[in-house]
C-alpha cells in the first residue's frame, strides 16, 4: 500500500475527494479543512494499493495539484486494516508488478545527475577494476562492478525514451558519456602513476590474465548477458526490489571494460584498447535496448490491466457511493 498526503486549494478539494472516492484500490480517506498554511488549503490523505497508484497520481496531476498544491507519496510497510486488504483485492494486477512512473522518473532523474558523488564512485570503481585486471583478481573486479553507479543513468536513458522526456534523456546521456570519459582519463593517469611508483608494470599487463581477459574480448554472449541484465535491472527498479541491482551490477562488464581500455591505452596497446571499448559499447547498448523494451512491455501490460480491470478504474462494489454519502454536498466530510 501507498500513503498519499496532499495539500489542495479549497476550491479543488471536492474534485480531489471525488477522484479518490471513485478510484479502485483507494481507502482510508481523510480531509483536514484549512489545515495547510504554505501553500494555503486543505490537507487530504488516503491509502491506495500500489497497483492503482500510478493512475491515481495521473488524475491528481490532471487536477493541478502538482502546480497549485502538493502530492507526497510514502510506502506503507505494515497496514492492519480490512479496508486496506479489500482495496488491494479490488485493484487490478499485483502490487509487486506495478510501475509507479512518477517514482521511476524521479529516481532516475536523481541518479543521473552529474554530481561529484557520482563521478567519484565511477572513477574509484574504474581504478579498482584496473587493479583487478592487472592482478587478474576476480574479487577486485567484482568489487569494482558493485561500486560502479552507472546503471542509474542507463536506466534514465531508458525512462527518458519511453516517457518521451528529452531533458531526462539528455541528462542521463551526458552522465554516462562524461562520467566514463572522465573515469577513463583519471584511471589512465592513475595507471601511469602506479607504474612510475613501481606498483604496476608492463610485464604484469602483458602476462596472461585468464580471469579478466573477457573484459576486452566481446562476443555474442556479452550482448546476451547485457540484455538479461537490462531486463533484471529495470524490473528491480520498477518493482522496488532494489536488492536485485547488486546482481545486475556484477553481471555486466561496463566498468571493467572501461578500466582495461584506460590501462591498455596507457601502455600503448591499441588493439586491447579497442576491444575493451567495444565491450563497453556492447554492454551499454544491450542494457539500454533491453531496459527500453522492458519498460514498453510494462507500459502496455498496465494499460491493458486498466482497461480490463473492475469498473475500468471506478469502484465496482458501490463503495464510492457509500463514501460520497458520508460527505457533505461540497465534497467535504459531513459534520457529525
């Protein structure tokens, strides 16, 4: 379940209450008249099944609350209520499968900022991967994959394409391109410094690396893995199963490929540089393609669910009429 808290201008409260009362999966409606001060208005609260949340948020946006009031959404960890159980049963689909597009857009928008934190994580991850490649250490390579924050902007690219949000798309693309370019440049400089200090050596670079050679030898399997990782990553974001993102990070070789490209270029090995760069492109393309198709599939699925759900988005059990009867003529709760 989701908990919604809204500040509504007084003249819009009746329409908001009517929308909430007619939404399948919405319950626990409360109206506090004149409680809001900034902006001035009423405070309206309700709980809604997650699978009905996206359509309700669209309706609230249509009433102008995002511009003239506010909409806050919180996840409810525990709700002991027969009404809440009934609301979840009435709402079409399963809550775990539901996509909250506003939440996804906001999350990917935040993750795709070209911030100091993002650049630091990506650069450190690339340097760790360079150490792992040079020492042929699977532990360091896996650790670098986990530290890398690049899936956020890649998910932002997918979301920007599907939602036709050019600002999000451009912000995400810039974060990916600038982030990897800077990380590779700094990793190349880091590699040269380590070589001067005697920590890295050309002999270490040229000797066989059976564990890490996959990062510069792209093959069809690389693209297949990237496709599967893209699907898993997007589903984990849309279903709030963020723990699965760790597995996604470990399954693709974006950061190790970028690290090996920088390392190979610093030692003048153009063949391995190109192979690593191609591996990076293959993984990025696979993730974006699969992520975009997954979001499109989810969008079509939930559009179908809304059309075929009970009452096509309106309550089918007469609850809306019962709730409306408990309110005054102006849509506010009747006194007494």
